[in-house]
């Protein structure tokens, strides 16, 4: 039986058959679903309905998925976005700083896996009951776990849910070197189609957003650490 009350997912897909299958699996999981087939309609629905997550086909007619996501992020909206793409080699751009997507999946894909990814990113975002006063600091960067906010010096930094969870994972064990596979498992909760490349792209995003204050260190051939100094 589907679990009720999980919120509304906006699905933006111009291939009706694919959209219907995605809707079927999401509704089985207890989500409400709104389907749009083009970018302008998607933005109108996003502004009106305030979805808990957005599934975006990158290759929409007219205003494409990349532009929809870019518009959301420019408005300060960090609702989780999962891209659907026909080209695996687009991953760097899809997950990159310009767009700020949380994840992506390539066609053809399993609708069951896509629904699982939506659950995973929302589980991370919800985070259960906030831990009052749990603030982690490394150097000039600090993260408030309960409120899911981050600062570089005195400047607050806007992070996607995935970026935040990756930074928090590094900050929970300052100085410890995390292997890429370990980060992929603990932060994403599954083996991403992009493999450890996804970790590298998100680390690059974090460094760019944190700027000179970034404490993230690359350990060549192993992974990443947040240094104490």
C-alpha cells in the first residue's frame, strides 16, 4: 500500500508514455504528481504548486530543462531537482554550478530506480528531527545540521541538498580521508550511474561556492578530507 502524504512531485517530460510510467511509480510510493510537457508550463506549475521535488527532462521543447532549473536556482529555490537525459556525457553540465541539480538519470531508465532516487534525496532533505544546536565548523566554514544552512566566514552559502549532505559528511570527521566510494554510498545512498565522477563534480561545486574559505582537500588516488587547519 502506498504511503500517503509524501508531497507533490513535478514531472516535466514531453514524452507522454514515459511521463505516465513515472507518474504510476511515484503514485505507488504515495506521492502526488503533476505532469507538464514544456518549460514554460513547468515554471508556472513550480511557482503555483511548490513541489517537494522536480524531475526534469533536459531535452524539452522550447525552454529546456537546464533553463528551468537555472531559473529556479536564480530565484533562490533549492527544491531537489533530478534530471533525465539521453546523453550520459552531459553529467558534468547537469550537476555543475550553473544548474545545481541534485542527481540525474539517463534514458532508458528503470522507473522504480527513479522513484527510489526521489525518496533518497527527500529523505536527506528532511533529515528527521533537527538536532538543536548541532553546528559543525572546520576553519572558516560552518554548517548548521538542524537548519541545513552553511556559511563561509560571515557569508551564507546556498547549497543543494546533495551538496549540503556531502559537506556535512566531511565535517563530521574533520581530518579523516573519505574514499569516493564511501562518500557515494553514505551521501547518495546508492550507486550512481555516474559512479565516483558524481562525487568529484559535487566537490568541485562545493569548493567554488565556499571560495578561499574551502577546507576540502583532495587526497590523490584516494578521496577527500576536510582539514582542521
